C-alpha cells in the first residue's frame, strides 16, 4: 500500500464522522437572557446535520436535570471549522 492510498483510506474512514455535530464554546448571554443558566454550543453543517441531531448533541452536553433550549445560531467561524460553520447555542434550563 502506498502512502497516498493510506491517506485516502484514513480520510474515507474518518469521513464517516467528520461532519457529525460536536460541542464548542457557547456565546455569552445576550441582554434579556438569564446569564445564570449554563450554555452549550454545537458546531454543525446545516446541509448534513438535522436540527434534531443538533438538539440531541446539545442535550448530551447539558446536565441530566436540565433541558437544552435553543437560543441562537451564528456563522462567525471563530469556534467552528469551515466544514461545520454553524454554531447553535442552547441554554440548559431546569426541568419542570
């Protein structure tokens, strides 16, 4: 196996999960939002990932006794790579 073939093989294996949503740094609370709530953010590709997948990833990042409530999405690319440009921020609100 040549070096080029090995690179192609590794890239194809990694490609299966390369575009899955993943956690990143959330944005700060905006005026009018409860700054005491924990926040989580998820990087994702709007063409590959469904909003349900993003919501599930956010819920996994929140504490067990909270619910991930959508807050906003941005595309600034400071915290997310070019292939996953959208960053959705969620607030972890206590379950009622």
